[in-house]
C-alpha cells in the first residue's frame, strides 16, 4: 500500500515536471521563431529593441497600448494592418501599418507576437497557433 502511494506521488510529480518542460520548450521555440520574424520584418519600423522611431513608429517595448488592448485585437491589427489615431505611452501617432505579408504562417505570427509580448521588459501572454487561427480574420 505504502509503496503504491509513493509510486503514485512520484508518477504525478514526473508528469507535472514533464508538462512544465514541454510548455517552457514551446515558449522557447516560439520566441526563437518570433525573433527571426521580428528582425526580418517588424524591426525596420519598430526598431531592434522595440523602442519605435520618432513620431512615426510607436514603441512596442513597455507599450501601454499593447498591455491594455485585448490579445485578439492585437492579432487582428498585426495581421490585417492598422491605421488612424493612436496614443502609446502618452504620445500621439497617426500612421499606417500595412497588413502582414502573406508568406508569414500562423506559427510565425504566434511566434512574433509571443516574442513582442515577452521581450524588452514586456510581460504578456504566450500566443498560440490556435489563438492566431481563431482571431486573425477581420
Ligand atoms: C512599415 C512599418 C511597420 C512594420 C514593418 C510593422 N509595423 Fe507595427 N506599426 C506601424 C505603425 C505606423 C503603427 C501605428 C499605426 C497607427 O498609427 O494607427 C504600428 C502599430 C503597431 C502596434 C500597436 C501600437 C503599439 O505600439 O503598441 C503593434 C502591437 C505593432 N505595430 C506590432 C507590429 C509587429 C509585431 C510587427 C511585425 C510583425 C509590425 N508591427 C510591423 C508600423 C509598422
């Protein structure tokens, strides 16, 4: 009886550790993919450390807009583009972000958003491929 309980507890402990590892690995892989997409595409405007550029490109690093806007809307804006008046960290912007080029896959989108949400001091969610599929349509 005692042996069985010890076995059960050990089995549960290993299962939990295993699941956490898988999640951590998923996040790491997604971050790595996202960093590539970011550096290839988003960096031109939002800059290497997400600091933005002048009055034209808003920052992503510590962006209050990013933090307070629901994730489904951020997915839509990055995929379909965004224009018009916008306030980020107290500064006004009124620009145009073009739709994301079609060559980027749902994995790329999940990765780049996870990267932006979890870099440069940002603390945001991990965006999954399922989130992207569900919310990317206009
Ligand atoms: C060609 C320039 C350009 C590229 C490339 C670009 N953006 Fe933007 N982005 C903008 C502009 C301009 C705005 C503000 C639009 C407005 O004024 O309504 C913006 C706004 C945003 C916002 C909301 C505002 C904020 O600062 O929190 C997010 C989030 C964002 N972009 C993420 C991304 C991500 C992620 C990528 C890469 C997949 C990307 N952008 C690529 C120009 C760009």
